[in-house]
């Protein structure tokens, strides 16, 4: 199943009040094209403030990324959020480790990401709610051919309506 529970144009438009209304106490966050552009060590505009609002609201967060530690750990440190590297999304192992580390029940956790075939499908397989966010930028450069192919295959399944419109 490739459908997210809900879709937003930007992660920064998701509010703690919205999440609490869904009973969400924890978030599993993708990095590339969700919190920043690919391979960028700096969070996108507004992300640090968004993270701060989530922390102030008591919402736990974990970065769950298919990237390797040299990419994920420094970004984790910048945000002050624990991470799961080499998560193997859409397989469940990364999500399972992240949820266990938060000591929350699955129904209290939501995954947020920009790719249907990794972030959203993985959340669905692990029986988590999910929020699809539009990618910060589309992959057009060499080295990201596989992601570009997935983007083409995602098109028929992309959300038609966004909560923040």
C-alpha cells in the first residue's frame, strides 16, 4: 500500500497541535528531501524552528535514514535528535528499532517522508501512520538515477490533496 495517512506540502506546516490531535507522541523523520536537500549538512529553512516546536511540545523524534553513519550522524547532531542509520527502508527493522528506542506504542508514532516506495511503504508495512511531504527538490543530477526512477513510478500514487492547502 503506497498511500500515506495524510499529506502536507512542507514538514514545517505540521503543527504539534495537529499531531497531538492524532494521538501522536513520536515522529520518525526521513532526512534527504524531507528535512534538507540531498547530501546537504544544513537543515532547510524553517526546520530548526520546527524541530524546536516539536521538542517543546514533548514530541519525541528519531531520524530514520537509509544513509550511512557519515551522512546521518553529523546531521543528527545538528538537530539534536537520535538517529537510526542504514535503516533499510521500506523494510521494518529501522522503524522497529526507532519505535522501541522511544518506548512508545506503534499507534503513538508517525513516520514522515518524501518517498512513497521507502518512507511511506515502510511505515505501512510496519503498521505506522504516515505523513507524506513533498520533496524539497527533485533529483536531477548524476548519482541519483535510482531515486529518479522511483519518482516516475510514484506519480500515479502521489496524494491529490494536501492538508496544508
